[in-house]
C-alpha cells in the first residue's frame, strides 16, 4: 500500500492533472462535432479568445486596482507594458498552440484527438523534470513511460497502415 502514501501536495497535483485530463477529454469530442458541422478552427479560437478576454479582464483590472496577486498580500503593479506582454504571451502560448491542436483535430478522429491531447499532463510532468529538476518516483516513471509509448503507438499506427492518407496528418 505504499502507492497511497504520498504527500498532500502530490495528491492535490494528481487530482488537478486528473481534472484537467477529464475536461480535455470531454472538450475535444464536442469541438470535433462543431468542426463536423461547419465550424473552423480559426472561428472557434477567435470566439474562445473573445470569451477569455471578457472573463479575465475584470480580474486583471481588479489586480491592477488592488495591487493584490491572487491570495497574496504582495503589491504588484500592472503597467501597460506588462499587460501588453501578457496579451502577447496569451496569443502565442494559447492561440498558436490551440490552433495546431484544433487544425490537427479537424484532420483526425475525435477519439484519437482526445487520447493524444490527454497526454498534456505527461508533457507537463516531463517539463517539470527537465526545466525544474523535479524528481519522480519509480511508479511515476513507469506511468510516464506507458503513457508516452501508448501515445507514440496511437500517433504512428495510421502511418503504418495507410501512409499519410487518413488521420496521420491530424495525429502528427
């Protein structure tokens, strides 16, 4: 039963990654249905960005007025320069990465797209290991290895069967 003997922070991280995985797993088939009914990836991303701006703008204004960042009492001034950097990072980090995701989803099946997309937590874990020198336990390495191998097989399988016809370009 040593597998359940983990720290509270690690349990919270596991739950957060599970929740994220469930949301992405649900979202992509719904978005794919929209693509099948004439919605384009650019249309979807435009309206998603508009909703994100409208919902986050009051939070950004509140931070700018109050100077509080989250639940911290530290004062942080948000200047126009910082706000422009945030908007630029949102465009690059969100819109471009999601454009690639949704363009791929438009070219592959909903189930394949969801299975590939739910590897994001694996990539986050690998990024933590690479950039922040996080240490993983043996069972976590086993889980990461199985997830990476499964994703690789899922992505490459159509290539082996049909070449670049079919869903291969979307999977890649």
